[in-house]
């Protein structure tokens, strides 16, 4: 069951509270955006974090599919030109 706070934020259990540090100018912009949308600071932050995580997960899935297609296109006996460690390092550095 939701728990109502003194603000307009609704908490569902379990929920964690976190403290973060952001520059004052960013916080002012963030608060202005939340107000314009009629959202709480927490609500906007949750929505934006969820959107970013979903986008990152989608990018990861696309990259895995791309790598699987590359693997599937190898002919029997083909040897990779780089080690797995080199490929992972290259992938990490590309982001």
C-alpha cells in the first residue's frame, strides 16, 4: 500500500532514500523542470533515471545482438584476430 508523505510524493514499499550532490545551477534547472511538469523532484528524478537505464540496457542488447551476428558469420576454422580480452577492452573504451 502506498505511503503518503507531507509533500506530493507517494512512496511504495520498499523505497530507499538517498542523498546526492549536484551543482546548484543544475538543481535549479531540475527543480524548474519538475515544477513545469507538475512533478516532485523525486518523481522527475525517478522517471529520468528509469529512462536512462532503459536506454542503456537497449544499447547493450543491440551490441550483444551485433556481436552474436558477427560470431554467427564466422566460417568454421576462422580464428579471431584479437583476444577476447582485447575485444572487451575495445568495447569498454568505445562508450
